[in-house]
């Protein structure tokens, strides 16, 4: 069975969104993983069909590696801002 490039990218983006969902909920339970896959798939499909009126693959050429790097930078910045908030509070 051959998986097309767009299907492969869709699966990668769904997995990335699933991980983000689990991190936001601070849980990697089966329920959170299923929710993440469902919400990730739904958000990609709705974004493609409703908001963009075209495939997001055609509109945005962002590689999954760049998306993971961006998510890592955002995660580190959120983590560091928590220390700044603690320092300012006390």
C-alpha cells in the first residue's frame, strides 16, 4: 500500500497537533490521545475547506521539521516566562 505525500503530511500534522493537545491537557492518557487525533484531524479539514477554501498544502509550504522547531521555541519561551512570572510575583 502506497501512501501519498499529502496523506503522509496530513498524518504528521495530526500527530504534531495531538502532541500539542496532550501537552496542553498535561496528560498522555488514551482519552487525550484520541481527542488530540480527532481535534487535530477536524481542525485541519475545517481549515482546508472553510477558512482557506483550498488545501493547506498548496497555501502553506511549512515542513513538519520547521513546525516542530517552532513548537519547541514556543514551549521554551512559555517555560521561561513562567520563571519570570514567579520572579515578579515574589
